[in-house]
């Protein structure tokens, strides 16, 4: 089981721009720090990555509103696919008042890898972001359920790409004073960390209200919810350029409310689920799990 999950995770990671282009990412950030207005350039260049990462880390957290009971659990792989909006493939760098040059439209990290603007730092030419994670849900006592998520890939000279985090869910169904009410409700809070080498550190706090219900006769559940994400990313510039005087540059994700709706299919001990999310960035969450 562990070997199968690891292989599946690595296959998913192979489709992630962060995995494929980590070397370009680090090299491009180093070049950004040599630019005029380096701090403003860095923030505009990385902002869409902070948004996408916040969307991904806050996604695929649940596929049902009820909690497992001890010792039941789910274990498998979840992944979040985030298309990058066209308007976030570029950003506008405005000059300071005393500058003799005008505003420039430049590629963001996801933008064109062959920019036309002289001296512009190229992007990685990706309009999508994929983040897979090993995912386990573990039933506890008293309507509580714990979630643990993890991913780690060694990128050689560029260090490790790592994701780790978890959350706690409380099922609200027992609070509804209607016997056999067909819809379950739950609330959940979670926190995740993302690191890339020694130069990038990010975190996302998420909370959500969930609802789910089953379709009679069929092994299918419909689920959805409303959530709120708070995310931030830090670039450690002294790890990119020795002696950089910019220090740690924080770039908050523009994430906030999200809505999602999905479908879950369970047959014997296996579950497949998918949901569509609407927030700052739209996204699709997928999961495949062994359930008990």
C-alpha cells in the first residue's frame, strides 16, 4: 500500500510546474534580485504563485461532511489542479516618481519564458499548477476526525520540495434536532506548510463549513461547502543572493472565500472523488482513497 501511494504521488508530482521547473524558478528569482526596484519586481513576479499555492493548500480537504469513528480511516492521494488566469501571466511594474522610464508589463513566474521586454526576467511558461499530497483521514472520539497530509520530493541541487500539514473536523449532525435528517454537516480547520529548497517558505490556514448527502441506492455522495483561506509566502533573499539587503520578503496570497461542490463514489474499500472550487482562482480537487 505504502509503495503504491508513493509511486502515485511521484507520478502526480511529475506534472507539477514546481517539480519540473524548480531550477528555473530559483534562477529566475536570483535574476529578479538584480533588477531595479528588486522588491517591487519580486512581489509582482511571485504574487500569482502565492495565490495558486494558497488555493492548492486549502483545497481537497474533504469529500464528506460526517466524521469517521475510531478506528476507521481513509488513506490515499489527493491533488489540486489550479489553472492560472491569463491576466496573472503578466504584471505591471510602476516606476518610482523620480524615474525617467515608464511602466512596464512583465512576465510573472508563470508567464512567457521568452519575454519581449528588454532585460525582463522570463517566466516558466506554465498556465497551470498541480499539487498532489498523500492524504489520511483518521476517526477520533466525540464526532472529531483528524486529517494529515504530506508530500516530499528531492530536487537534487535545488533541495527538497515539501508539503506537510493537517486539520481537525467536527461533525455537526448530532446538533440537528430532526431524526434521520438526510444531510450531514461539519466544520473543519487546517494548516499547511510548503517549502522549496532553502529559499521559499509558505503557509495556508483554511476553515470551512461542509455538507454532504447520499443518493439513495447508488454508492454516490454529493458534497460541498464554503471556506475561507489565509495564505502567505516568504522569499528568503539571502539564500538566493549572499548578503542581500532585502531580507525576507513576504507576499500574502489574495485568497479569501471559496465555494466548492463535488461528487464522491465509494465501492467496497475504494473511494474516488472530485470537486470544483470557486475562489480567487478556480480549481479542481481530486482524490483516490482506500477507506475503512
